[in-house]
C-alpha cells in the first residue's frame, strides 16, 4: 500500500510549488535576471556619470581653487613633510607620471545578437525543458556578472588614474610654493593642528577640590554619540612566513566552505524538486556526504588549524616550531578532501557510516596532516617562554589528540563486525563533533574573545572545569543515537547519563564567556567580531542543551529518525563552530594584512547567516515534531513525508540565505587578503615629493 502511493504522487498532473514542473518558474527566473541586469545598469550609469563629472575640463581658476582646497585639508604630519622637503630640496625635478592601463571592456552587442527566442508555451510545462533552460541561464548569468565586474573594474581604474593625475598636480603645486606662503599658511596651520588643550585652562595649576562632597565623579568612559566600528591594528611582530601560512589555511577553508555549501544548497533544493537531475554522480545519496565531509574536513578543520597556527605560538610567546611541516599538513588535508569528494561522487565510499564515508587511504592523508600539526604544536608549546600553558593550548592540543584517536578507532577493522560497528559509528560520529570541532573551537574562543574585549577571561578555573568535564562526559554519549536499538540497554543508559552530565561543561563554559562580556557589553556595537562571538556563545548553550534534551528516551522516541537531528546538527556545527570561526577570522586577518573588509558586507554576512539558520532550523524542528507524533499515532510513513513538504521548502529558503552569506564572506576574505588599497590624493602627493621610490598610494 505504501509503495503504491509513490507513483500516484509522482504522476500527479497538478502543478506543485515543490517541483520545477511549473511554467511560472521560468518567468520568475527570467524576471530575476532582468531585475539584476536593470540594477547593474543603474549602478554603472551612476558611476559613469560621476566619472564624467569629475573629468570635465576645469578652468585655470577652478584648478587653482581645488589645489588650495587640498592644501587647506592637509594634516599636521603631511604639512611637516612638505616643510622638510622644502628645506632639503636642492633642485626642482618633476617625478614621472604613473600610467595605468584600463581594462578592455567585453563587447555587449554580440551577446545580445545571439539571444534565442522564447520556447513555445506548451513545452514550458515539461520538466526536462525547464531544467535545460535553467542550466543554460546559469552560464548566461555568470557571464553577466563577469561583464559587470569588468566594467566596474574599468571604471575604478579610470577613477584611480584621475586621482593619481590630481595627486601629481598637487605635488607640482606644492613644489612651487614660495617660502613666504609656507611661513604664512602651512606653519600656522601646523601649529593650529598640533595644539591640544591642557584641561587646566579654567582652573589654572591648582588641583581641583571638593570640600563639601558635592561632585560625583564618574571615572568610566561613556558611550560615544556615534558608535563607529573600530579597526584592527596590524601586528608587526608576526613572522611573515607564518602569516602567509595562516592566510593559505584560511583561504583554502573559504574555498571548501563555498564548495561544500554549494553542494548542500543543491541537495536542499532536491527536497522540493527531486527531479532536478538524473545523473548518478549528482544523486542525493552521493552528494550529501560530499557536502558534509567538505565542510567538516575542508572548511571547519582547515579554518580551525589556520587560527590555531596563530594562537599556539602567540600564547606560548615563541615562534612556531616548524613552518615547513605546516605546509605539508595543508596540502595533505586538501588532497584528502579533493580525492574524497571525487570518490564519493563516483560511488566509492567506506560503507555509509556518517562522517566516515571517505575510504581509509583518503582518511590516512587527513590523519597524516593532523599528526604533523600535533608535532608542530607540541614542539612550540615545549619551547614556550611562559611559565604556564594557557588554556587555549589545552583545548587545541587535546582536540588534535582526540581526532587522531577517534580516526584510528573508526578505521581499524578489528572491532567493526556486527553490532560493534554500530557502537563504533556512534562513538566516532559524536566524538568528531564534540572532541575535535568543539574542543578546538573553544580553544580559539578562549584566546580571541578576551583579546577582542581587551580584558582577561572571567575565570580560568571555570575553563579548566569545562575542559575536564567535557572530556569525562562527552566520550560516553555516542550511543544515545541508538536508543531502543539492539545495543545493550545499560550502554544506552550510560550515554543518556553522559548527555545529562554535559550540562556541567556547557553551563561552565557559557558562564565563563558571558561573564567575560560583563562590563563590556557596549563594545559589541563598536565591533564587527563580537556579534559573531555572542551568537556563537548563545548557540553553544542552546544547541548543546538541545542535544541533552534529545538524548532522553521519551524525546528520542519522537525526534529520532526525523529531520530534527538535521536541524540540531546545523544549530551546533553552523551556529557554534562557523560563527566562532568567522569571529576569529575577522579578528586575525586584518592584523596580518592591515586590510579590512567593508563593514556593510560583514553585516550582510552576519545577518544572512543568522536569519538563514533560523529559517532552516526552526521549521525543521517544528515539522519534525509533528512528524514524530504522527508516527507515534501509527499513521503511514507517507503522511509524514507529505507533512514535511512545506518545512522542507523553508529549509531550502534558509539554506539559500546561508549560502548567500558565504558569498559575502568570500568577498570579505578577498578584500582582507588581496584587495588593492584606495588612492589618497594628498598622501600620494606627499609621497611623490619624497622620491620616486615611495609608494604611490595608501590605505584610507
């Protein structure tokens, strides 16, 4: 009876909003593309208009007025450099003008000339036709984006060249300034800029007194009227070779985040459009482990290790022991994820154990990488110049040791027979999340959160309590995934007790982090890293307590084998691990490169990720509860599938927002790592005065 229901559903002629077999979908896709092109055209038109206005031929009087305006806006340092230049100048030699080539624009006419006609209306209802059209539109959309990028780049280059020419004129004007004007204008202006109040103008030199006790002096600094996000300062004492290694780790991690979540986005769409393709390599059963393993071993693992390479030598107050081994570990882990993804898509796997789908030769590469990392970290800590081992290093080293242990337990075939394989699977799956990802990430938080708040961690003792109790209880809870199974009842009970005991490290850790925020909550509005930390702390408590609640037999009976576990895994791995990693990345990269991403795109990343996660998890948890209750009432399985349809749609929407946030994150990474600085006309003019070898632009 159950099997007969599926053909009936599959052959339903009524259009469904959960399938691509709907003619309106094509209209919406075309409308979306046209809307994007229209917005891009407006932006480009405005940019061209601004450049044309700035390039209009100015009269001699207007040019002189503009140069004098630049002169009035010079700061004290720039004025001092001009005065020094005038003193040491022996000859007036013009510097060569910097030439910048403008990128050639892609002609648009040919693209428009090849536009095809609209297919007949009767064919739009065919799934294959719609899928083909969508697949054709994807490269067209990418071509449009590429074209827009090239045009914007060309306009920016033109604007940059105009600023450099203006800086050249300003430099020539400064060279021609007579000494009298320097004395009358620049020196007076410099003295005015250098002047500062002594705070004794009204009281004189006498100390203030309050004999009557009438004044209540508040030593705490108040909130600024306009809260600006504070910029990170570069750390000049970071080894350039180490900085390069860290940036490569974080860059590779970003790539795997985009790759893995793009696969996840496509898999999520398949829940609402299961007929999207009929290719074996793209089937749900193969792509789902590609998604999970790419984000686990590619994104999260490389991201954690990259931040670990910064934290471990920093808190040890010494140099990293061996940078070369760090590069070896990077290539080994990347090779493992690449080969593992190819094998999974080809149908070559380890037998279906969750998170251990990679075959053992592939996982051996990953294990070799983390073994090398462990050796590096242990050698670095052994060479520390501090007396104690800071708590971050406790968490990080313990996480790597546990990762090696659980990998060996999971892949050695000695105890992989029958029920033993199930028990090992529960152990491996949960220890991978709690003893590798969670331990390592908490170690990162114990360094970066106090550093961003500029205050010490609230309680070192609470951190140690959370550390040892997590090791005690978390290693017991793997089999709570197999409650009511043939696993011995006492072993299930031990897992449930261990899950309840996890309240101790979670409450201790959350209290430690929240109390570290105490007295510094106002700093959140001034920072773009602290909101990520705060969200991670909130999900650390709620997600972990949710896991404890799921372990009890009464709740397990309802939620297990439903999408509630999917929501829980995303609430923890995404809400905790990802947000903590993003916070650490946004904190460390500007200190290594001196470049920061635009605050608006960081905000877009934060809110899209947070809102998308809520859209993803809350509907799944609600719908899965209803689904579990249906099963307990003895309803047919297919009723639960039908019940989940709208909640799967919300899952796809939330996943799309999360995926979009990752595009913003990748853009932010680009801006922090490789983006070119912006030209400052006045600073460039001063540099031209100092000599032809000086830098031609600076960051503003």
